[in-house]
C-alpha cells in the first residue's frame, strides 16, 4: 500500500489535504464546500463525542434538539448577532419543486414561496431563546443546562476538509441562569472542560484566554477560548465558550421572577466545539508516514497482524491471536485482529501506519514458540520484542506512555514556538521566519489590532488568562500597555 504523501516540509497544506483523504477520514462531496465523513473518520469523531458528552453530563448538562430552520425574523431581534452571521447564512425561500412545462426538468415552483424565509441553522441562540421564553417563569426553572449535538451551515467560499466546510458537525451548549456570576462561572467552567478534553484525550496542549472585542462571538460580552498550535506554526481555535449577558434574554423577552417576586432578565451562555477538532488532531501529531492518533481517541488502540506461510500455521497463529484479543479486551483495550487473507502483512503494516493505530502486534509461529510478540509503536516507529506473559498489562502501560509522549512532544513544540517580541520589525521578522505565537504588548484598541492584521495577517488569538500585569509599550503604536497578548497566523 504505497502512501506517496507529500511531506510536511514540501507543502504542509497539500500534506494535510492528501492525508485526510488517503487515511480514509473524509472526502469532498458532490455538494460544493461539503464533506463526506468516512467510517474511520466518523469513528474518531464518535470517540470525541462520547468523551465530551460524558464530561457535559458530569457537569449537570442534558441533551436536547432544536429545529434546523430558523425564521428570518428571529435574527433581526439581536442586532450584533445578525451582523456576525448575515454573510454566511443559507436561506430557504420555497417549499416545493415541480416539472417544468417545457419538459426541461425540475424547477422551483414559483407559487410555493414561503411567507417568511427560513435560515438554515448557522448557530441556535435565536431559536433556543425563543423556546426558553416558554420554559422560564421563575427562579425555580433555573438554571437550564442544555446541550445539542447537531449540524450547522455557514456558507464558506474557500473550504478545507474538517477545518472549514459549509456544513459541519458540532455540539452547542445553551444555558440560562438567575445571576450574572453564575453565568460567568458556567462559561469559564466549559472553557476548562474543553481544555481538559483537548489535553487529556487529544494530547493537544492549549492556552486558555479571552478574545478581544473584535474577535468575540457575535452577541457575546466575553468569549473564552482555548488556542492550539499546529506543526506549521499556525494557531487553531479549538473551542469557545461565551458569556452572553442578558442580550438574548432582552431580545426574546425572557424574564423570571426571583425569590422576592421581582422580574428580571435571564443571564445566558453558549459554548461549542466542532469537527474542526479532527483537523487539529491530524495537524498536531501526524507525520510524513500518515496519521498519529492518541490512544485515548483511537478507534483501534492495538491491531494484531498474523504472520503465516501455510493454512496450518494460519490456524495456530490466529488461535493464539484470538486469545490475546480476549486478554486485551478484558483490560478495556480496543483491539482489532486483521485476519484478511487478501493482503500481505507488509501491506497491512503500511495501512495501519497510515491510519495512525497506536500499537501494532505481529505474531507468527516463531513468536508462539518463543512466547513473545513483536510490538511496533506508531508515535516513535520503533519495534521491540515483548514477552507473551503479562502482555495485556504491558500494553496498557505502553498506551499510557504513548498518550503522554504525544502530549509532551506537542507541548515542547508549542513552548518553543512562543516568542516575545518588542518591536514591530521584530514582530514581522519572527512571524515570517519562525511563526508560532508572538507574545507582544498591545495598546488595547481595535484600530491597532486591525492595522496589524492588515499588514501581517496575524490576529490576536487570545489574551491569556495567566497574563501578568507588565508595563510596556504597544508593539505597533508605541502607546502604553499593561500586558502581553498572543498573536499568530491562524486557520
């Protein structure tokens, strides 16, 4: 199975596009800008879903589902929100097709025009807050802690599989609270949940922070984010959580009676991550040989490839492999035995290397005789002979080691890619030659932020939560600044 991948050094973007397709994660569809997520890619997404869903439920959230279509009038109720999404909306105007009278084919029936156009969901704040008005009357109805797993449509002109598509899968949490403090704590909690997931399951180190006013979610008073760094030195926003204040409650007239009987508007949050995380996973860990999947998210953590020359050997080797499978499953290890006789072992080795399976076991007659197996690690591409006795425990420890190794490697790269800069010339030089995060003083104005973006294509990725107060001058304007922020080029 020849990989023939473009290397990262040759063309990082081309490497990514080829790898996503060749590793059977996804492919472009017949609908421009939309993708087909293939079974292997969806299996990884399902692992992400399962872990996130568990974490959401552990923090008291419940799943629900809201309509795909949103009346256009709902968007006009929150001005900044509609401004943020107006250029990305797909609009349904008619509800029926018919055969053309001249026999030329199917046409939209001009008599089937909707009285009010429907927007295909770009995000659900408007329809959810219209619904919450019916659910909330008093403080006894609060908090509402709801999450939705869904698809959304944001009309993108330039698309890339997983990173930016017109339709994508995600989850969106929407919560309602009696107090401002409770809503802020919810938004911060969910940022921390995302960071926990990114670091402990995806093995991706992230920086927690807040967005600048111009980078906030449309309609939010504060946007909390986790920012990751890809191997090409570009940043990727891996998750956001928004404190919405009372904006949507006021727009949709959602009030509640407090304990004293006084009416007040509800406080809100929303938060979400999407299939963009699949792109982050690929770009953080994978190499020129293919995918590298962290064990905690790998659909198959271990694959066993039998080696044999005759039917008799095949039966004996597969019997031993089946025993190993039972032992590994008993320890909670996700394992696959590849008994296909249509492909040679070398072809299978290549396939599982391309697909990023963390551990590969080869077992043949001599291994059975020697009471051992050959174990190959995907993260280091190293092989070793491991004794058969106690194999399951050894592999469980090895998977934990691989998970940690991937995180440590990504953390080292991220930390080495943060550069303090103190002049605009230095800023441009480091951005061009090294990339990564640039830690620089900023005067706090959107004008300076916009100028830097126009001149360099770098944006403020976040104001780190752990940023120290530090007297300085803005890297661009020379005006006073009290803390450093992180700039980078981004996906």
